[in-house]
C-alpha cells in the first residue's frame, strides 16, 4: 500500500506545535516549512536511483548512489494553504519546476457538509510534465474529504507522469481511503491519519484551517 506515515519523534514534535491552538502565525508557518523539507527528503528516499562509482580527492574509488530522478520533479502547489509546505519541499528539490492549482469547494449553508463535495478548479498554471519521466509532487497540508485532491490528481493524470506523490501533514481516514481506492498507484506521504471529519468537513483532531493559521 503506497501510504507512508512519517511519524518519527521529530516530525510528531513539529505536528504537535502545529496542532496547538496557542501556536502563533509565524511559528505555525515556520513549522509547516520544516515539515515540507522533511517530507521532501522522505520522498527522495523512494525515488529511482542507480549505483555509481566516483573518484575521491585522494584518488580512491568509492561506490555511491545517484538519485537521478531528483532532477525530474514537478511540484504542484494547491493554493493557498500549501505555500509554506512547498517552501520546505523546495529545500529538498531546489531544481523542481513549480505549478499552481487553485480550487474552491461549493459553499454549503445551513446543513452538514457532504463528504463528496463539488469542487471548482478556477485557476491552474502547470509547467510541462514529461510523460513517464517526471515525478509530480502535489502539496496540500490537509486531506479532509479528498474532494479537492481527487480533482487535482485527475488534472495531473492527463500528463501521464512517471509517479504521483502527495505531500501532506494530516489526512483523514476517509479521505486517504478515497484516494487510494481510486488511484492505488499514488504515493501518499503524511505525518498523521486522523479518524474523524466534523459537520463542516474539517479533520478532527486536526489543526484548524492551515491557510488561515499560516497567513493570519
């Protein structure tokens, strides 16, 4: 199952800071950047590589690793909440090309938010994605109902990339299952899987609205 839980003590320490309602805006945003970098390194460990030989400054031969796919990365920023996460990912993938997708969900007034929400992708700017060569990382800190993510994956699938990775901080059990049921080859990297969604479609215990908390 292509689900990678990055739940080492340090990532859980950062997540705890993000969950805390007392964490201020600047600290929240900085910790989101830190998790982006960590998730980027974890994704690096799953890219294709080859064994090579290099010559050291002392003239000796050494066997090493070349992660050649590290230069074949496209990062898609799901606006606006993912921006700090993308800042961290770029520290792991400085040569990555970047794209943005802006989506909004249909507002529901006076009743519980359904788990399959109507999503409107109202802006997208995606760089060239080379078929079967480029690896696409879709960054979105929260996977709640997964309605937005499923729409974004459908957009990216049109380009037939080599692999699709999702970089998130928290996913709901329901949302992650929806993604993997429809796209079993998508790789999801997240720090926590939370059990519930409330009647507004927010993850519980979650961390609130990541965009509002990062940008005030």
